[in-house]
C-alpha cells in the first residue's frame, strides 16, 4: 500500500510558526529562545534544555518597526522588529543576535531598548577564515555558553552538548538528503513544500522534527523518478520567503534544484566534527561551511561555491533573489555575474522586500529568463 | 492564417492582426483600471477595423503586464521576447533594443535570429519610464506629444541629478524658482532619463545597431539624448509602440 506523506505537518507549522511555538510552550513549559540568523549556535541552547527557533519576520505590514528603522533598510530586519513590537512574539523569553550584518547588529540595540526579553549577543568576527578569527570565535562561543548558564541557572554539561550536536547533525543530514533527493528527482516534492519543510524544522521541537523528517524522507525515497526533462534553476541570495516563486518557475516547465539561501541550505550545510574541545567543534562548522557574504571570505570563495553547485546539480540558470538594501550581496554581484557570463550560465537578479508580493515586473523577468533558456 | 497579438501594457493596450506575415490592422486604446475589459474592447475595435469576425482568428498570443488576465489567449509570452521578435521583424539588423514603456524600461540584446540573448529591466520605481516623462511634462505645462520637441530647443540643459520621479519634480520646481528657462529644464529632464537608460545599456553590453521601441520611442527628445550619450544612431519606426503586439502575433503564427 502506498504510504501517505506527512507534508501537511510541515506546511501547517511553516504557515503559522508562532502559533506552533505558543502551543509548544504551553505543552512543555520550555524556555523559548528566538534567533535572528543562522549563525546562532543552537547546540548550546539545546544542551541547556531551551528551545531555539528562528524569528521569521512574519508581519506583512509595518507600522511599529518603522518608528525605529528607516523604510530603505532590510525588510527582514524591519519585519523581525515588527514581530517583536506587535506582540506576535508574546511567548518569547530570550533572543540571540549573532553579529552577522550591520542591520542585525543595530536591530540588537533597538531590541534591547524596546522589546522585553533576555538578550544575547554573539560577537562574530568580521572575517572567519584566519587562524586568529577562529580562535577568537571559539572564545566567543565559550562566553555565550557561560552567559546562557548564568541567565538560566543551568549547567551545560559536555554530555548534553555531545547529545545536541549529534541531534543537530542528524537533522542536517536528513535535510541534506531531502535536498539531494529533490535534485535527483525534482517531481517528488514541490519547491514551495521543500521550503516549508526547512522553515518548519527551524522552529520545531528538534526531536519531533527528526522523527517527521525521517518519515518524509522514507516516503519520498519510495517514489519513482519520472525522468522528465525540466530546466534546472538554482536560487542564490539571502532569503526566499515567497513560495509563489516556485509555482511561477514550475509553471514554466522548470524547477528549482538547489539554493544557497539563509532560509535553505545554509541552515543545514556542514556537520560538526568530533573534537575534544566542543566549542571549537561548533565554531569550525561555521567557519568551514559556505558563509553569508556579510562575513566575507572574498568574492572568489562565493564564486567557487556557486560554480561547484552549478556543476554538481547540472544547473541551467541562476536566479539571484536579494533582499532590497542587503549590501553584502550587492557588492559581490557584479563580479559573480561576470564569472557566470564566462561560464555561459544564464542568470537574472531580482531584488525584493520580504513582505511584498511578487509583482508583474518581477514575474516578467523570471518568465523571460525561463522562456529563453 | 490570421493571428492576433495583444500587448496589454500598464497604460495602453495594443493589438495587431496578422495575415500571412502581413499586418492587417493595428490598434491602441488606454487600459484604464480593468485590463481584461480593455483587451475585449480592443479586440472588438480591431475586428471592426479589419472587417473580420473573432472566429476568423486562428491563434492569439497575449503579452504585457496584463497577459495573465487574458484567459482566452492560446498562449502568454513575456513582452521582452515579444518586443524582440516584433522589432526583429521590422528591423532585422537590430541587435540592441531600448524599450521604454509606461512603468518600466528594458534593454534587450538580440541574436541574429531575433531571439533574446540577454536583457535587463529597471526594477526600482518610475525613474526612467514613460510615467516619469508624463509627470515632468505636466510640470512644464506641455502636452506629452510636444515634450520631446521642446527638449530639442534647449541650449544649455539644466542639471537634474535625482532619478526619483518625486525628487526630480521638486528639483525642477527649484530650477523654475531660480528662473532657468523651460527649454533648458526640459532638455535636462530628457538627458536625465537617457542617462539612466544608458547605465542599463552598459550593464548588459550594447551591440549596435540600436533601436528603440515602446511608446517613449515617439519622443524625439529622448532619442536625441540617447544618441548623444551612446554615441551611436538610435533607430526607430512608426510602429515602435506595436513592437510587442506584433511580436506576439508573429509568435502565434509560428506555433
């Protein structure tokens, strides 16, 4: 008998993540710790018995945030602040601000003064690839661990840390298996569903997430690939909060086979290796994986990573989806674009706000790219 | 075989009826608030002009912003592809098309078969579009159709640095207050729109010869400013506004 998949579980949580979290808190009494970026060391929070989740910027209209941030700023940061100020995060106990980009750093300051919750800053180094920055980062994580222990009067044991590292590694492996399955046979799961799965995992109880993910992977592995010839698209950029994009692409006989987004592969890329020093082990995953352009390793690194993905996943075209006013990406784009032209890979770049719908201008450009492939 | 190309833009709806590779009739009406209604009205008027019935049309392709609303079309194709095809039909030697419409501007690079090789489109706002010229013509108390000619009469074009329609308008008010003359200000406005287009042309990489399509191609001031800045002739055709609709009708004929 054909087994039904459990996609609806992920869809529901991704649609109403805060409702899920509110319920989870009621049921388990767990301390809810929001994170503003994928540089949050979730393993430390899990080992302390806390529940880490990603703050998504669910607000669709901003009125409160714009009293603190200008309208020509990152819509994701404005949206997170709106979520905080509007009371949508009324279940929130604490927030972690990894100092990734300028906007998140300033958000941390504004948040501290205006939203009631415990506050942690993780002071990331500007560059992550030097020996000095690596040893500094290990110390930063050690300090973060100590701050969490003091704030919640808990001791984070090495045994618990090892357990949470193993759990997060299993989750990352499952998510990456899911992506690989889709790259091989795109028709087994829709693009918007895949995004919903990653988004849901970012907020779910991690053990529950593992169970549900395992079940989903098992069902999808049974599906037979149809071998249909569709154009293969890679989405590169910051975040994609527009499930419509996947429908537009899929309606044009094309499919998104991979991404390097903060709302996608960057969440699960790279595993934490076994090391004696657990803080060093956690730090190393962050410094070895593909980095956010806000933590610069030079455009060459970004380009090499993109080239590797294009070849590995037989990509026909790249759709750059950048958040408006996200400067780190805009600085890299002209050089990346030149390299793609040399490779003969087609691309377009669209800029958008997190909360806005896809308009006809953007649709025209995406349609045209797909029509000329 | 008779085919119909409909280009439902942001401001105007254009239609072309094509019979065996020849333009039967062309027609244009304002879109207003309901793009589907505009398309139906446009079709009625087209059929009346051509003295044919709807059933005589074998295939319809819709393009333009309103294309996805036209559910009776056999196919929808983006206007970038259609403009490319339409201009290639009219001017086969053209490799770069500058298309300035009501609310966006595009630069399209064609290969020698008229296929789109690359394109770039403005995405921020009304800067560098027909709408910008509309607002500025009103500020200069001129009808839009005479606005380009007024620009040609400017001897020392005023400097306008804002690309934003709203800010540029207040900049112009300051120039008026300073007593700069209308021709020079108008000439400055045309140069400012041309500068914006030129940056797009450079981004995508110009391949001569260059042509202009879309409604703004009717403005001699913009053509003149573009020629000066690009240092190359910018060719246009009286059918420039119908490039998209013509391309759609041609694509309908192909498939």
